[in-house]
């Protein structure tokens, strides 16, 4: 029996929404991001997002990393170092967000939210497995299990990253685990997880990396196809986060707007810290500057905040 699809998409968005892994090779990250911006004017319901998840399943085991492996063997040391710096942050980050999401499900203020967040847990686990497979098959590793490979790839150069992923995110998740009715912890958690980590940090990094891979003619690589599938998953997560915060601000602006603003002000310096590379050439090698990436991140954030109904400068 067909699942009732309430959301109506124009033909171009429908193409992005339904693309399989091969077809995703012909899709640009900006087309995927347009889902989020469309969401601002025409916000999907939580169940629309669930239905989108049902039609956007993909399997890590379907990807073919042989073109990736061939290219990796020909790449320079600087290209390898720059790529590994960025992918360590993603790989470890995906595992961190998998590990900290369960308390959000418990603390969900309504069943539709609980159901959407359960789909997100599966997504984040799949993203972690995607990086594990790429790392083992392209870069190579003797690690015997995920624990070992995560220890091997853990990013060690960056304080902003450590604070965000090893302090702010687990501590707000712990508050929800201690008291699942703590709605302030839930709203602060969604601000950190969905808006700071996913909307601002991850999707910005994904955009620059995917466009770079495209310019280099790597859209038939397993990594491009998998990573754009990851970005499409993230676009659902970000739609969800915007919706939760928009409803919170609408229901009780005096309580939630200052809470979201304060959380953002505390976390923004951590974003700048996270994208700052240990070697400047890791960014300029790929034709961008750190300022350009930060500008894109802040513009995206401001768009999302307008939809939520808060002003960072206020
Ligand atoms: Fe993810
Ligand atoms: Fe996500």
C-alpha cells in the first residue's frame, strides 16, 4: 500500500528528493540545500519529513569506492593531508552525533518529534558507517573495529571542535537523560545539534567539499554519491530543527528566544575554531579562504534564524 504523501514538490525538487545513489552523482549540493530554504516559506510537517526519509533510503554497501581508490593513489601528500584533516572531523563528528541523539528521543515533547528523531538516529549511524568504509577501502587501516578506527582518526588539533563535540553536546544530552521533561535542555540541545553542528558547521563543510569534488570531475566516485546522500539526510535534520525552534519561539517567545540566542552566542566562536585548519594550505589548496567559508556559514545561519523568528543581534 502506498504511503500517503502530503508534501507537494515542484518537478526539480522532486528529482532531488527521489534520486538514487547513481542519480545523486548528477545533483549539486546547492539543489539539496534548496530544500531547507524552501522549508522556510513552506515548512513540512514532522510526518512529511518522515515520509521523505522513507523515500530517501540508501545503503553504504551499494557504493563503489574503486574510482576513489585509484585517484587516492595518484594524489599528492598535501591533497591527502588536507582531505584527511576535513574527513576526520566528519567521521568523528558523525559518531559523536550518533552517540548523543538517544536522549533527545526520550525528551521529545510529542510523538511526531520522537518518530522523526528515531529516523535521524538511523541516519547518523549510517553516516558513521559510510566514513568507516571510505577510510578502510580508500585510505587503508588495520584497525580491528570501530573503537580502534575512531581512536586512530580522532581529530586532536582543535579546541573549538573538542568543546562542541566532547563537552557541549554530551552535557546537554546528559541533562535530557537525567530529566526527559526538561524542555529548556531539549531546546538548547536542538540549537546546538541541529542549528550549530548540522546547519552551520556540517552543511557548510559539505558544500565546499562537494563542489570541489565536482570541479575535479569526481561525481562518479563512491564518496561523492554517498556524501551527497548524507547532505540530503542532513537537509531533513535541519528542516526538523528549524521547525522545532520556530514552534518553541512562537509558543513562548519570552522563554525560548533568549535561550536560543544565548546558546548561539556561546557556540559561534567554536564554529570558527573548528574550521580553522592546522595548516592554511589545507583550505587554500582547494581554492577557498577561511573568510569565504565563514561568510557562507554565517549567511546560512542568518537565513535559518529568520525562519525561526529570532535575531542574533537583538
Ligand atoms: Fe550525519
Ligand atoms: Fe544529521
